């Protein structure tokens, strides 16, 4: 018997997007007081999630926002673009819609505090129904905007003062303090514990504000990182180029925006891993690819070399090179420039070693004490859609983390609980 429209598990979802929040930080600082994180985890679970390859910021957040793998959303970082003729860094282009766009399509309101991947993909400057703000500054400054939005207080957006009249159905707030510290000194940077405690304090403010404005009982929270962080103190750009030269190929390492020399055979763009693109006669010579593969794989600094088939197995973007090189721990395929100081490590991500992230799911519609099974970045968007009772983004390839949710599976919605192929 039809009893009419059913109530979705949550009216609001808050996503806390913490750049560089690797799962290892929680284990390394197990004795650190994080009372607000612990209190939220008691209303759900705090576990380890898995990202995408390369484990780089924008492709990773793209999978969180769209529920699609990089081979589908096509957001790609650190590669040579033959159309542009130059190396590319990070970008925000997406081939499929985001969860912010799905919420808007369902008539809901959205706000993003500097979560960049949804800027102009469901949010924009100056729109109170789909607001994007970019306050910059500290973690606290970002959360100031999030608190103000929930309270209906004015915030600055694209040079305008904007007020969101009611708590948005979907609110995202982004902080990159952990990523900045990790890059500066690796995962053992001495300021990491203080940064974790500051994040915890701001998380407490956010939860308290949902209570203050009367939406706490109908709000779900997700908190996760885009990638982890390891350390490196050595670069092997020189040995890599020399090994390829002995194999008969001129290699060139390209920074974003740079164009390869006309005689370059192998353009190398580094972003944690190295994306190798064959150019000129090397591209048309069928013997070149296996020869280059074998030459690179023989380097002791190399952990793995992935050809097109291996990249496809890992659901990586097809815009990466014919070969992708993963370095051994402690190494980067890039140069050891004048900034390089021995025994002073810097942070690295992009490889399989940085795939694991912290993953919290709690609040309305979430089963306390029941962690999701092997959650992945691609599972976030469909799970948010399920919590809000809306249709997920059209490019979704992940699954709803139904085992961790209190779902009415009879909801008349286009929600496939296992969309992964």
C-alpha cells in the first residue's frame, strides 16, 4: 500500500574536505585529544577510505564530487596535452556532473567554502542558492564562512556580500592546512598535531552551529581527505634522462606551461608519479615503447611502470602518458633543485603509497558503530545522494555505502546500491 512520499534520511549533508588528511595521521597521533572528531565518530564511524590514481588533489576531489573514476570524469593533472602542445598542471575541467549539480537539479540549495572542484560545477560566486566563497587564509577563516552560512549571516563572495537565507541542503568546507604542512616537511612535520587539533576545534564549531540553528538532528556529516602524504628526500630526474639517452631517446622534464623541444622523444611531467609521453618518431616507432619501458623499469629508483593496460585497470585518466612511472619510497622522479636539502624531507603524493585517507561518516541517516566496507572516493557522491533522497550524478560509478546507513530501500528514487562496474 502506498503511504505517500517518504522522508529521506537527512535534510542536510555537511562535507568537510581536508586536503592531505591521510589515514596515517590518526594512527601516528592516536594519543592526541580530538574530542569533536571522536564525538562525531561515536555517532557513526571513523575508518580508512581509498582514493584514486594518481593520488593528486584535483583528480581525487573530482572523484569525490562526481562519484566517477578518473577515466570517466577526465580531470587530469600533470600531463602533456598534445592539443595545447604543453605540459599541464592541475585543472577543474569535468566531463560529468557533480553532487552539487544534482542537489541543485533536485531543487536544493548548495554552498561551498573554497572546495574548488565544485566552483562553476554546481556553485558560483554571488549566488545565494548555489554559493561559492573563497576566503583564503587559515583553516579557522574557512570555517568562519561555513558557520556564517549556516547562521544566515552575510559572507563575501566574488566581491559581493551575500546572505544564504536558510542552511543549505549540501554544504562543503575545504581546508588545505595539512597538505601545506605535509609538502613543507613530510608527514612528520612538527606542526601537524597542532593542525589536527585546530581542525578538531573548527569541526566542533560546525557541529555546534547546526545545533544552534536547529538542524543537528537532520544533518549528516562526511569528513575525508583527498590523498595521504609520504616523504621524499631524493630525486632521480638525471638518472632517468641518462638511462633513456643510453636507450637512444632524448627525454625532457616539463613543468606545467612548458612546451617540449622539437627534438624531444619523451616528455616527462611529474606529479608524484611521472607521466611519460612519446613524441615525434618515438610515437610512431612500434619498438620505442617497449624499449623505453624496459629502460625505465630497470632503474633502482622505480617501483612500477604502468602501460595503457595497467592504467586502465586502475581506472586512471586516458590523458596520461603511454607510461606512468611510480617511484620507490623516498624518491621523486623530479629534479633535485637548489631548494633540496639532504635529511630534510618534503612531502610527496600521487602514488599508491598515498591512497589511504581518513573517512568519517556520521549523523542523520547513519548507523552508529557500523563503518562502511572499504569506502572509496567514488562512493561519496552516491552516498550523499542517498542521504538526501535525490538522484545521484549521472556519471556515478561508485556505490551507496548502504551497510553504514539507515536507509528505507523502498524510497522511489533512482539509487543503485552497487553501481561499480
